[in-house]
């Protein structure tokens, strides 16, 4: 038997160990890079309900920018930031779509549109939004219908709403006499924002003080930016043959943000 056989075998074992070691190092580096991106740059988020129709649909997947408003402990996975408040803080603007930790249960993520800032008053009267006692204008687009989260057809009126400053966005209204269409007058506290769903009569939002209410700026995870995937949910995970037909190709890469006034676009 050749004396070189054990040497060759040992060399193979060493090479295998080195390969496993390299793979482990690569995996660790990939995880670290992914955590850095998720914490400081972008985080993926998916839409579970119809509360933001027509802007966002169930089955949409989007990126949330983490740097737009600075960082809080909620910017970190599982809220392990270990500090209070925000650093590099910047206040959202009216019309921004934000992802935030539900004030009544910070383990839950919500997504809504900011309509009011600290010091603003907010009230809904007869289905119309009033900010600082001024009625927010809306333009009729037409009647629409969609399948509700629990099935069944939901008929709505589609409007384009224009917030103070000229920011425009789409909203749905079942009618102007639904449960949250006549509210008290709210005054947004310092360090908080007031947010509503675009599907106004099918949204649990800041109008419900004991559930969402005023949103602490510290609870904001980031600003919704752009879709990267969308599926209508008609293909189960194992129905590979249906995947190509369940993707909403026309929604991929769509921007989430509101339409800015023309003057802002020129200055951008």
C-alpha cells in the first residue's frame, strides 16, 4: 500500500473543511449585509388588507425606506434598538404613506397615509375631511367595485383628494354616512401624526383613538416607496403552473407616493 494514500485522504478532508468554512463565512456575511440593508436602508413589506385601496392592493409587496425620517428603536429588527426617540429625525409630509408600529400593540405593523401633522386639527363631517377647519377638496372619478377581504362585491365611489399644499391621491368611499364619516375634532399632539387609509370606509386608522389614534413619530418604521412584486393570490404556493398568470405585471415597480404639485416636480 502506498504511503501517499493517507496524505491524499487527509488533504481531501482538509479541503472539505475549508470549503464548509468558506461557505459558513459567506452565509454569515450575507446575513450581516441583509440586516444592515433592512435596518438602515430598505425593508420589504406586504399588504394584507384592502384598507389602502386603490393605492395598494392585497398581495402587493413593496419597499419601505428606513432613512427618510431617521431611526428609532423600531427601525431595528424586533425593536432592539435600545434607545428612545429618533435620531436624524425628519417629520413626514402630508400625503406620505408610512409603515408604523401600532401604538396599542407594537408587535403589529400598519400602513396608512399621513393627512395631518403636529398642531393640526382633523375632523370628518359627512364623509368629508376637514384639516384646520378647511374642507379638503375631492374630485369624482367614478364608481368602482372590488372583491372585499371577506368575499362579496364592494361598490365604492372613487375620488382624487387634494391635501393642503397640492398633494393629490386616490381614495375610495362606500358613502358619506358610514361609521367613521362623522367624528369629533382631533388635535394632533406634538411628536405625532394623524394617518388614514385611502379606503376610507374600510380602514381602522387614527380616527379610532383606542386602537390606532395619534401615531408617535418614534413608531414610524419608514416611508412606503415602490412595489417590487404583486400577486392576485389565485395561485397557491404549490401551483407553480399558475404563478405566471397570478402576477400583476402592470403593478411591479409602481411608485407608492402621492402626486406632488407641478412646482415641486420642477424643483426636484
